[in-house]
C-alpha cells in the first residue's frame, strides 16, 4: 500500500486499533507504523487514552494466563475424559473449550482421553495375555488414572507454565527495546 492509501485506511480506524499497530510495531512495516503515529498525533491522543489502552491489554494478558494456567480441568472432568475417551462423546466439551479459548483445558482433555484409551488397551492386553479375570482388568484401568493424573500435574502443567513465562519474558524484552528506541516520553502526546 502507498502512504496515501495507508493514511486513508488508518483515518477510519479507531484510536485503539492505531495504538495496537504502534504497540505491535514489529509486525508492521516502518511506513505503516509512521502513518499510524502521524494519525495518532493528529487526533491528539492523551496520556490517559494510552494508559486505558495499556490496562485493557494487561487485562487480556491476565485472562490469557488464567485460561492457560489457573483454569484447568476439575477432577471430575479429568475422570470423564479418562474413562469416556470416545471422541464422539466428548466432541461438544472439547469444542466449548476451543471456542472459549481454554487451551490448557483442551490439552488436558486430549491428554486424558488418549491416556485413558492407552491404559484400557494395555489392561485388556495384559488380561488376555495373562488370562486375568475381568475385575482385575477393570482395576488396572481404574488404577491407571493415578499415574496419569500425577504426570499431568507434575509435567504437563509445569511445561505450560514455563512456555508462558518464556513468552512473557520475550514480550518484556521487546517492550524494553521499544522503550529504548525512542518511545514517547511521559506527559507528552503521541
């Protein structure tokens, strides 16, 4: 796009959308960022508008963290996916997690479904191979939930937390670099 086309397009954007372009400037060309800055300057965006924008962004980050660290499956849901692993029966639950942005819950649902199936198959195989009674097969499958739960809590969840920590550390470094490259000073309009 030419500079004139960008000016016309950016004039129609909201102040929030322009602030997002400037905030994520590494995703845009230098021309796009400079046109967004010029449009913001012509609107005389106040410091309070920028603070409000940052608060909204912090709220979005907090929601993302909550949905990916804090809000995991309940013990009842973990049991549900472990023992009722058939995809057709769990599709609606998993689709709700996906639609609502609960990435951790979706990963846990898939994990418990897979592990439940594996433990059932292993229990049946051992039962047939060693000619075990059906009750023993069922007991093996039931007991398999314990190591599956322990592994999920110890490794899967901590891996997710480490991934998010790396993501936020990278975002902080990018923000520091942005500040060091001449971001607007406090008290001045953008």
